[in-house]
């Protein structure tokens, strides 16, 4: 990149690997792998230098959350750049304006759809720190913002090369975006979910591998290396060795943000919809709690934004029920009574059918009683059911989760971040390939599994949708000529769904017939007034 000017001489002099990153002519670059080679600083320097090289241009730097942005990119900017290097910095908007009129914006995308705040904007360079924290959908949208109205660029004054619209990421292996990042830059193939895979051009992607030894500051830091070496196996391989095979054998390889997730406020359950809770008990390890609801027949509740559904699941989506996991609570070092109170406070007035608790909580005891008994006392005092032992068939449960995801029969609200982060990291056990290998932080997945096994019964998901535990019960069928009723849902609602005629006389005849059929199947019922 050449020697830096404008106040960067003392703050940034690239190491050889950083220089290789800066000199790359690829449209899309990935820098890093292991921890410690100066990835973030290189990304920051690239964005700022391109802004200086092309007057009047805009560049963008992103992290997934604001705290991460503040502790990394913004921290480097405030600490290492001299004040005379730029015209001004807008603290509220986190935008640097350079002396030539160019800008560098610092931003974050905590939620899936936050990238749309940049719709209509144009950036000469976009840099994403910790790229594997982002989703393929977010990356692909941002590529549409990577453009500049000036068709040709003269040689940059500090680079000795032509400048053109490009993007770069810096990251370690792992996290929710591991699979698609590895596919694009390491395996050089179009990842699952890539729009128009036939247009993928491997020559546009370059991976500049870097390890801790490539940074002279840390290369001989024995204590830092010792810290990385002491990490759990998967983290050690990712951070110390930059090993992209850490997720070989990924269990939920079909899990997609956007397809299987949605904003909590866009998922609305009917008041009468079945709801239940599942809990994985822990003290030193976190207790993980999930709230689930069932949508029985018909379409999903209203979902804002675009949601992809595979073609095979469309017909099933009309006939089968689905499960929504809509709330999460994960915390360690809570006593059973404290956990029970936390659950009651978050549940408020929702009508919960059942609470499923990890079986070990029924055997483990303190000086008073079992974990389950103490937890149950508090729940009962707050009008909630006492917990019952969850089904702990691991292999059957994981297979069920996979099948639910495959058929788009399970949706997770975005306010369940621990579960969303956990699922893509689960890998198959080498000794029992049908099982998931135990790992630090898998409490969220275990708790969700406890809730999904009984969930197929609440949602009416039958053998036509998934196999596994709880399957085999035929789902309610609405509007297809077969009168079928299930307990727990207001009969008037079920009747309304099964009447397709528009003529008032025909509707009245059908309503009488269905009321009689409901009485036969479910016993005497109280029906509301017929709508005219």
C-alpha cells in the first residue's frame, strides 16, 4: 500500500500479510483466519485510505452490534488517528469527513434487516469486521451498495494503483456465517442459498490467510499464545490455528437466518394457541428456557419482510401445523427458586399448557428437595404448571429438529440469539454420527429440543410433515372437504376455517353440518353466535 500519510505514519505501518491484503486486486477479499494478525486494523486502514484516494467518495465499516463496533473499529480510530488527519467526526452518526470531502461511516447490523438502512446508499469500499457474525443474505444485499458513480478512478496518491469498488471481510472461523464464508473464500464454491449460483466467479474472491505469527507484536507473546492454546478444542483450532475445518460434519447444515428466523414482533400467536415452555437446568452452566407456541393449520402468522420457503414445503405449509419459538432466557448461577421467578415474570398472563424440564433436575437434590420440586413450587405459586420430565432421546430429538427445519415447520424469533448462534455450530459426534457432539454452550439447543418433541403434538404436525418422536398424528385439515377437529382450539375458529363457500345460505348449511360433526368428535360444545 505504500507508506501512509495524513497522520497515519505512527499509527499504521502494515506488516507483510497486511500489505498483501492491501495490494490484492480481488473484488472481494477475506483477511485473517486465526486471532491476532491485525485484521481489524487492516480493514480500518483500507477503508480510510480508499476514502482519501477518491475525493467525494463514501466508505462503510460494519460490525454486528454497537458494543462490538465501539470496542474495535471505533476504538482504533479514536486511539490511532491524529486529529489533523480529518476535517471532522460526527460522534452521533459515527461518520468521519476527510479533508477531500470523502466520508467513512461506522455502522452495525444487529438485526437481520438492519442492512436495509443502507438502501439507496453508494459506497466505494465496504469492510465487515468479523464477517462470520453476518449472514449470507446481509452480505449479498450489501454487494448491491458497493458502487460509485465515477466510472474511472485515477491512481490513488498513496497506493500507486487504480481504485475500484470492492469489499472485504476480516474474521476467524466459526459462528453463524462460517459455512457460507468458508464456501466463498476457502472452498471456492457457491454456498447454499447463494442467489444465481451460476454467476459465482471464484476469481473475484481472494483469501489472505494470516496467523498470530504474522503480527510481530504477538508473534513472541508467550502468554497470549498460552491463553489461546488453553481454549476448548474447537476455539483453539479456530483462533490459534485458523482452522476452517472446525465445523466439518455440521449437523444443522440447512439452517438459514431469514428462512428459519423472523423478528419477534412480526410473529403473532392467537390468544388460544397452545403455548408451552422447555428448560435445560444448569447452575455453573447456564439454565436455558424457551417459550413455544403452535400454529395449527393455515398459513404462518404475518411475517414482515421476505422469507424463503423451499418448494417442497409449500404444500405442507398449508396443511401441517408449525412451531414458533418466540422467547429466550439464558443465565447461569440461578437457584431453582430464582429461575422459577424469572420464568413467571417473563410469562406474565400467558396460558402455558405444560413445562418440560431436563430429566436430571428431577434426580438432583439440594438440602431441601429436588431441583424440579423447588422450581415447581415457585411456578405453581405463580399460576404455572409444575414441570414434567422432558424426553431426552437425543438422537430422535436432533433428527426431529432437522426435519422440522427441512420442512419449514419451525420458526425462531430473532430475540432468541443464543439459540440462533448455537444451531450452526453443532457438529456430529465422531463415535455416534446420529448424535450431536457435546460442546460448551449447547444448553440452548438442548432446551429447544426438549420443547420441540412435544411440540409436534401441540402443532398437529403429522407423519406427512416429519418423522421422529411424537409424529404420526394426522394434522387438522381445513377447507379440503374433510371435517376434522382438534381439542384446545375454539371450535368456532376451526369451523370458520373449513367453510370456503361465499354464498350466505351455503355457509349456513355448512356451519350446521360442521357443528354437528364437531359435537360428534369432541362432545357437547358451546358455540358462539353465528355470523351473518
